[in-house]
C-alpha cells in the first residue's frame, strides 16, 4: 500500500511503477481481512520455599486476659520468608472464521 497524490491509500500499479505502460487491465479493490483471535491467560505456581528469619519471639499474655486456673499462656511468633514463584502466561490462537470487508463498499469500523 502507498499514498497517491490525493493522500489516499491505493494499490500499486500492476507493472510495478506508475510511469510504465503495459497492456494489462487491472482491477483494484481494497479489502479488510479479519481473523478472530482468542487469547487465554493462565498462571503457573512453582514450588513454594520457606525460610526462617531471626529467632522466635515469646510474647506473654497478661494474666487478666485468661481465667486464673494455674495455666501459663503465651504466644510464640516467628518471622518467615515465604517465596511463591508465579509465572503468568498466555496462549493465542487464530480461529478459522475469516471475514472480509470491501473498503470501497462499506464504511470502515471505528475502534476505541
């Protein structure tokens, strides 16, 4: 495709250059060919690894928060590093449902 003097898209001459003369009749038709494409995204989760960071921490629970029945209660916390490898992928395929629009006979679709 190239632009002519009127700045419109047109097909190149059959002989390959506008100044050549040849005995060939030509028919020009601009068309849009559309192929429906489907994209399917998916995610792969890899092997999860866990690493211990620092020492565990003991946090006493105040006595007023529990029944006083001779029990000692506390919380143990531990900082962990959890690594979850996630791979995002997509597969695309073009369906066989081709369609054609003749540009001269139909208005061009507008995409937003």
